[in-house]
């Protein structure tokens, strides 16, 4: 079976209907980060994985996967609808190989800074390897915040990365996990290889 025949759109629709996200399944230990990537690329996963997800979501297999047998006779292409298979982003940010922190749209909305500049303090917990962000002025610190401009959703933080020995050989993604003493706490969700 070719990858273009596997379609996990029903999974993302079921997750949205049940108020969950793919990251919830990952965080519950039901799937690995590698399997998470396979779902996003419509790649084959084992039947065992599909059964575990069905049990977790209390649904049938057709609620998480479908097989597209019909393709255009002329080209073999399967039509794609905008945003198909793309769940809404959870608040988070990514760090690129140049040491830039990119706030995703969901995080910008939570912070109220879509199209506006914002200053954020950044902190690191070496024990848990979690990163904290706090709006400038909301917590009292003797530290300079990062400045995110109105026309960009990123700020350079190479000094921060160097200070804590955080290597960035590839794009790293962090998602929001909660608030602790005024800090928004973010946990790394990609493989730390």
C-alpha cells in the first residue's frame, strides 16, 4: 500500500471532536514521537498502534484511518483540502539552528501579541529541561527580556542556549504544559537525539 492511500484525517477529526490533540496521545505514552511523525505524513503504522488509539479514544478504526482507493485516472493525485489533517496548534514555540525562538500563532494569541511587539523573560530548569516564558513586568526579575517585534514572531536567544548548553542541530519544538509561579512552562516534544 502506498503512503498516498493512507489517510489519517479521520484521526484528527476524531481528536478535535473529543477535545484532544495528537500530543495528548504522545504524552500518554500511547504512541512514540516517531509514530507521531508518521501520522502527520500519512505513513503506515502497525495495527497494534491503531488498536491502542481506538481504545484510548473509545472509537472504531474507521474513526482514525481510511484507505483512499480512488484517485484521479489522469494523474493519480489525491485531492487535498486546505487544513486537512492539520490539528489546531497547541501553544508553543520552536527554536531553529540559528538560535531563534519562533512563537506559534496559538501562543501569540494567548499572549495577546499577534501583530504587536512583546518582551518575554526566558528561564530554564536544567533538572527537567523545561523552558519558562513570562511576560515582562508580570514577574520581578533582574534580567533582560527577549524582544519580539511586531512584524516578526521570533527573537534571537543564542546567549541563552549557550549558557545552558542547549544544542540545536535541528528544529526543536516546545509545547505549553502549564503555569508555575507566573512562568508559562514548555516541554520539548521532539526526539532528543
